[in-house]
C-alpha cells in the first residue's frame, strides 16, 4: 500500500530519547512549494513518534502544539523525541523534525492520566452533517501537490469562503509497511483545515500557517476527519484558522492555526 514516508531506523540514547530516520515519498509533497513537505503528513509522522515514545496505558495525548520553524524540506529527515517533564499523572514530551541540519518543526505534547469522567461529560460544540450526506468535492485539487492529490474530500452547499464543513480521508499508510492508528491517521490531516474554506484563492495573497495547535477531548476513531472551520483575517497581516474536529462518532477536539498574510508580488 502507498505511504507518505519510508522508515529507516530508530535509535535510543542512554536517557531514553529517540531519534527516528525517515524519508518522504511524493505523497508528502506540499501545496505551497514542490520542494517542501506538507505540514499535514509531517504532523502525522510526529504523532506516530509521540505514540511510540514511552507509551503508558493510563495516559493519552491531550494537547499537541506544533511550531513551524521554517520550510519542511522535502528531503530525508529525523524526528527526535524526549521527555521534558515526566510525572505520575502529567507528562510533557518534545519532538523535533529536522532535515539537512535544520529544525523544521518543534512539537510539544501534554500526556495526561485518564479516568472515567462519563458522569460529568458534556459538549457545547454541535455535531455536523455526517459524511454520508456530503457530496464529493474537487475544490481542494486547485492546491496541487502530492499530499492534496492523495486525499478524498466531501462537503455541502453550506460551505463558503471563510466557513464551512469539509470531510476528508486518505487510503495511504503513514509509514510504508506499518499499520496506521486512527490517532496518527486523523492527526495527519488536521493541518489541511487552512485550505478548506479560504477567504481568497491562492495567487494574489499567500496565507501559510506558522503553527498548529490541537486539543483532544477524546481519542479520535476511524478514517474520516470532519473539519468545521472558520477562517478570519485581521487588518495588519495576521489571520487565524479555527476548526472543531469530528470523526464519525462526533466531536473529539479543536485545532487552531496562526496565519501570516503575505501579498504575492
């Protein structure tokens, strides 16, 4: 089965930190520049390393903050993962994606101890129309690039510039020859939100995000990711793309991306 990445090896040092070696396939290619990786699968491969790092059955990732330090080079790369703050009930893990001796992404993940809180559970974000009721949508193909071309998209007539619901999935593994968990699969698509309800078409302006922040109310399930997204631009060159995250069972979290708005000369 096609995949976004090929795994080479993983090393562990005396302190328990790991370094994993990967190379991208053409399916990981970005939309803004053919010589970069798309942030979405790059997020997925980081989440895979977080998932594999010192796992505990009584904990799960509750928040991931990813800062984009520069172009995510389309080249062989490493993912370095280490514990910043260990603990019985709370842990903070750091992951760095590096290519050609340059830091591309720095991620921090909070892992929290789980318990049964079903008796007080409650959601305020409303559900969205299910994926089965949506129509195939080719609008995202205007972006181009290997990652976007690997995806399937569905939406409805309510989607408009600045807001709307888009469902998406792909049939690729994150890593060649390795089974992809629901967590890694869905996290590896969240960054796509920035292109789903654009207020302007790419061309006159660029609006790349400099970060991706994901908060998880529960572990996501399945293959389809639903993004109920709002994109807003300020008056001085900064914007925000905000999404409520859905799987086929309902709401499972939120994401936010900070945008730098740049007029293309």
